[in-house]
C-alpha cells in the first residue's frame, strides 16, 4: 500500500478515469450511428462492443507482464500511446466507411485501455484503507460516468448538427456523414498525447507491495480473485448492454435522438456512485452494496421487459423536470439499470484483491480480462434479439448476470482457498 499523501495519485487517476469514460461510452453513440451509415443489423452492430472489449481478454495477461517490467507509471504512458494509434485509425476507417477498419481501431483503443485499467485500478484500491476502497473507486466512477453523460450529447451535437431527417439522406450524404467522425478522433489523439507527458513527468509514485498473505503458485489459486473475475464478467456484460443498447432499442421504437440516450443510463450511474461515496463504508458495507445492486438490477430488468413501449408514467415521474418525460417507460427502466450497476465494479475490486500482495498485478489482469463480458454478452444479446425479433423481452436474460453477482456478494468473496470451499 502506498503510504504517503494520496492527493497526487487521486488527481492523476481522476483525469485518466475521465478518459476511460469518454472513450468507452462513446461506443453507445457509435453503435446506432454505424448501424445507420453501414446498414447493419442488431447482431452486426454489436460487434462494436465485441471488438472493443475482447481486447481486454486478449491483452490483459501480456500487459500484466509489461507492467511488471516497466512499472505502473511507464505502463500507463505506454497505454495512452496505444490509444493515440487507435484514435488515428479512425481516419482511414471513416474515409473508407469500412466496418472492418472501425473494428481494428476499436480493438486498438481497447488494448491501450487494457494497460491503463490494469495499472490504475490497483492504485485506487491500494492508495488507502481496503475498507474504503469502494468509496474511492466510486469517486473515480463519478468522474468516469460524468464523461459518459457528456460524450453522447457531444457526439450527437457534433455529428448530426445541421442535418435534417436522416431518413432522406442519399448514399453520398451518408458517406460524407461518416467522415464527420474524423475530427473528434483527431482531437482525442491530441488530448491523449498530452496525457502521456502528464503521466510520464508527474510525481506519480510506484506502488510498493507488502508481503502477500498466502504463499501459493499462480493467481488461479486465489478463489476470491477467480470468482470475482467471473462476477465481473457478468457485470460488465450487463453494464454494456444497459449503456450501449439503449440507443439501438430506442431507435427500434422510433424515439428521437436515440444516439444521445446512453447519457441517461450514465446519469443514473452517477447517482449510484454518489450513494457509494456517501454511504460506504460508514453506513453500507461493500458486501451489502453488492447484494443490493443485484436485487435492484433484477427488478429493473423486469421493468424493461414488462412496462409499456408507449406509456410515459414512470418517465414523467423520473424525468418530468428535465424535459425528456416523453421517453417510453421501458426505455427509462433500461436507463435505471445504470443505478443498479454503479456500485458493482467498486465493490468487487477490493473484495477480490484483498491480501494479494505481490500477486496484485496478475490479479488485476485477471479481473481486467473479465471485461470480455462486455464483448461476448452484448453480442449474445444482439443475436437473441435478432432471432426473436423482440428486443424488449431479450433484456430478461440479464437476470442471469445479476444472479452470479449476488452469489459472489453472498459467499464467493469469502472463500480463501479451493480446499476450504470443497470442505464446505
């Protein structure tokens, strides 16, 4: 654990977590946009999430070895450099309107974020007492999801400004619309380059690990990490489904400004993080917060599946003050999933990493690999939705995700060894 003042690490981590959110939640707007300009179906469109999130699984362990050699600080600078390359790859992708190039660019961005996430999350967990780690991660989540609130609004304003109805665009106009992606990603590349200098020349300390609690072989000998990774797999899957399919679902219901709706899910996530900052650990333990997340997530999924696609009663109650009370209730329940999801990531990380000591980098890598849930489960969701022709009922499959999260909160994080688990 880092013993000195945590102010500098927290400020730098806050900047990085804003970038994580900006890049990650841009996908929620990118999916309906690419679906339109490239004429994709639901299954094809969700390859956006697959290409982005599968990078976490493919690259996490290699990046853990890189971090062990370069150190966490240099590793984060390297990750930002890879993201610069990924941003610039959007230029040929947008120019050619080639979906495969978009996927390569997204995979490259995901690779850079893999390095950053593997390095940064242990900083937040270990920079202070383990009991309050969820509170610190919640602060980072507030920053992350604030970017998630802003980016769909900015994307819609920048890309669709000056356009009339998209239904009447010619193919030439659609190709021109695709090229509007170039400027935002050039700006992103410039900002990321500046952040490389910030990280490289900052006073950000290297993590110093105390001796680990257990003398074991590989990281797979730690049940709480392995089971935590499984729980995170399901969590990231349902989080991405909530944030990245809301626009496509709204598009299917002919809701206006569908590309901006990821912001609404992010608003509820921000509220959830505020709850975490205010109540963990003084009034709410990390375990109970995780159980509550699973319970409310299941409740909101039932709301998505069984509420009206035309009625606005719930929306009027929640959004009446904001001018968006005309959203169908089923869309509002998708947005509410953000509230249920907010505290899952902040609570699983400290529960899973406790006592790992020198194994922390590999434990972090294993947890980062679980982000593959964001690649695989939305793709499964898209396929099931395409086959059934009923996206609303397809959301019910997400209950499986919350079931595994609940099991980890109830017992999984308490298992200290596979042997003791078998005996129980």
